[in-house]
C-alpha cells in the first residue's frame, strides 16, 4: 500500500510520518485490500481546534474518506483512524451480507428448478 502524506502549514517530522504510517498500516488488518492512502495534515492557527486530518483510502470497491479536527495532532490522527476502521468494518459486513443473500437466492433458485422437472 502506498501512503502519501501532505502537510499544510505544518512541518512533517519523522515522528509524525512514522505515526501516520503505522496507524494507516493497521487498517489492512481488517481484511480489505487497501490500494493507497492519502493523508492531509492541516494546521490553522485561527481555529479553536487547529489541527485537521483528512484521509482518503483507495479500496478495490468504493473509496473511503474521513476527517477530524482536534487541538492535538496525534489525537486527530487517532480519531480519523477510528472512523476509517468503523467504515471498513461496516463495508466488510455489508459485503458479507450481500454474498450470503446471493447464495441464499441461488439455493432457492436451484430448489425451485428441481421441483419443476
């Protein structure tokens, strides 16, 4: 997975880069194939919560986006990763239910087909 980190009005240190890379790589543990991640780190001095983190995950199916603003950059990163984790879990559950429903329809169709003959 490729991880692109774009800092805006903030200096990207090695510690921040490593923290973001570690957190995003943990998302692959959900079983979904993540093709790439684009993380934007924003700092705006004028806001009450100056640090904003936006993440775009490219998946095999629909892409996933999340955003959060906090007073601490690391807390904002953690909250965005939690949001993405919930979205990936929800997507995985939705896919499983869809596959289960299709299998059930296929079984019912076979049963009906045998009765007609």
